[in-house]
């Protein structure tokens, strides 16, 4: 049992004669815990952005760009990556600002509002990653079918419903795996924030 749980238990046992400062102690502990959670959300998103950049630099060699050019997606790929980096960087900056804001919150109302806002944006970030990844993968899959030598010449013999169905199922399975990873990374942190939010609602200053 951590310090917060012990303090809550003691608070309930002495509820009739509860001094005001114990509520303030609980608030400070919840503030510290919430700040720590948001700091980890910021760190994970920053690591994710850095890892993505390093991975792309490693794989984006001359052969990669030649293959992308062969399926007529070189310009689109550049635009997609630029937009993706900008949006992800925007989320990282937001998480950092949330961390700074929560760290200096001077009332339970402000802290609760910032917790809810952080949870909402994290969920939006996960949805953005899943949707953008799905659209990008489907785009590359279709263009690969249309312009890859050996496949494009035999398009008339291909059952499009089957081939598109295989692509959609494969992409959905990958996105399901990706969602599982995000649920593990961010889900635990979001649950902690929700628990802190509920505790704050029970505080009476």
C-alpha cells in the first residue's frame, strides 16, 4: 500500500475530526502522481517520434526511394512523412505543455480539467495514429498492385474483391496489434489519470 492509500485510509478513519490540511496533503499527492503520469506520456511520445525518425532514416535508402518512385508515390510519400512528423511533434508539444500545466495547478478544479483534457488528447492521438497508418498502408498496397511489374500486367486475371479483401484484413490485423501496443503503453497511464480524477472529485476543501 503506497503513501496515498495510507493517507486516504487514515483520512476515512478520522473523518469526523478531519483537519483541512489533510485534504490539502491528498491534493498535493494526487497532483504529484498526475504530473508523473503526464510526464511519462510525454516521454513515451517523444521516444516514439525519435524512434520513427531513426527508423525511417535507416530504411529510406536509394533503393527505397526508387521503389516508391516506381509506384508513383514518391511525392505523396514525402508529403505524408512531413505531415505525420508535424502532427506527431504537435502532440508531443501538447503533452509537454500538459505536464507543465498540471505540475503547477493551484486548484482541484484546474487539475481535474487538465486531467480530462490530457486523457481526451491521448485518445485522439491513438485514433490519429491508427487511422493515418491504415490509410497510408492501404494507399501503398493499392498502388503497389497497380504499378509493380509482374502484378500490374496480370490485373485482368486478379479477382479484385479477393485481393483487396486480403489487403484489408492484413491491414486490420496489423492495426489491431498496433492498438494493443498503444493500449498497453498509454492505457495503463490513462487509467491512473482517471483514478486520480475520481479521487479529486471526492476531495472537499
